[in-house]
């Protein structure tokens, strides 16, 4: 059991979720080697449809089959080969994880959030699920049950390993602002009311114990207050997209006991150094007005978003820099 307020150790670094390549065993070994304090189950979108974020989400749905159409994932009347492939990818990943990650103290798993899934997946009539509140409710409930079963299966496979749940909601700000485009591209889906969004995200987060709940959104205007009320222990954001006008809301979230997972390195190949990554954290922390003592406890360093579009060499260097950045922040907290 990890001691402390959160389910991950102080001074941790981790990845957002996706990595390049098609070999899950190689990806899992890389993560376990470079990020031993907070490893994660990698997603490998390069394997094809069903291995990406939305396909994995469809694989988790219970009694709500989906299929891949030319325009994207669509709810269907019965399971087909696309869904079978997505579930097979997940099953193979879990088999390898059981073999390679046995005995790790803590592991993070990522799932798409209900708002993002509903903003992408379509109904048979080619409208977004988000346009139909009844269908949205069904999808959110199905996803919640699927994630509950997913975590239970992982717990059975990895006894003694604490599981951190990361809910990926890149579309969250657009859903709340009514900026999700319709399939035609000529309009937008009406905004989802904040209470409905909060309830859907909160129900999903509740399948994990308090202290183990994270929401990630690599978008601007992340609603820290809504996510705190929904039950998020940590919010994962891109440091470069944090506007000064959001600092008060972020400060309130941290004051209330929350954790900030801060994206400090680009998700694609770019020049990166330990000094630059460390500077990103310290500059923001100084703006927020918190002292260095809380750094290791409250901040987890990550890439700005997934790394699927990066080269293998960049990924290995980025994970190494993240690990060293977390260690440096821990030294500052002493």
C-alpha cells in the first residue's frame, strides 16, 4: 500500500497513455524500466483501429456493441469483427501485463471518459451520441460498468498492485462549450450541461477508490472546479495550455488537496532537456504561490499528451527526463 494522500508515491513521473510502435511487450518493458514509480499500461494506436483511445473505450462497453464505419465508431445492434479485434488487443495487452508487471506496487490504467466517447462515437442515424441525452446516459452507464469490470480483472491478475484510474477527457472543454462539430461539419452539437457532465465523470471515477482518481485533458480551459466536485484527486494538463486566468481555479483545486499532473514535454520529437522540464514546473509553481515543500507530494510530471506520434528514441529520452525531473523536484521538497 502506498503511504500518503494519493495512490502514487511522492516524486512520481508517468506517461499519459499512448506510445509509438506495435509491440506491446516492448512498450510495457520500456515503461516499467523508465518509470518504475508510476508505470502505466501503454496504448499503441499504430496497431490499427481498435487499439486507439476510442476503440479501447468501445471494447470496454457492456451490452452496447459498436462497429467501425468509414466515418468512425458507431453503435450497432450486435458485435462484429471490429469490436472483436479491439477486445483482442486489450486481452493480449492484459496477458502481457500479467506476465511482465507482476509485483509492481502501483500501476496506472487509462480509459476514455464518457464525454469524449460520446463526442466521437455516432448513433446508427449518424448523429453523435452526445446529441441524444438518453443514448448518452446509456453509454456512460455502460462505460462505467465496463471500467469497473476492467479494474476488477486487473486486480485479480495483479494481486497486491494498487490501480490508479486515469479518465481521458480531451473533448471535455469542447463538450461543455458546445463546440463539438456535427458529422457534416456544418454545425456543432449543443453544449452538455455542467451537472450532467459532472455526474457522468463522477460515476466513472467512483469505480476507483479515493486517492486513485485522475482526469486527463490535453486541451485548453480545463474546468478544475467541475472535476474536483466530480471526485478527481488529480487533474492532468498540458502546462503550455494553462492560461493565467485559470491559475486561481487551479490554486483552489490544489488548496483543497488536489494533485496536479503537469505535462512538461512535447508529445512529438523536439529538443528537450532536464533543465527545461524542471523550469516549466518551478515557473508555474512560483506563479501559484506554493512553496517547494509541497512539490513532490502534489506534482506528477508527464508528457503534454500521448507519445504515439513520437519516435522511439525520443520516447525513451523523454521518459528518462521525466523520471529525472521528478527526482529533482523531490530533492527541492526536502
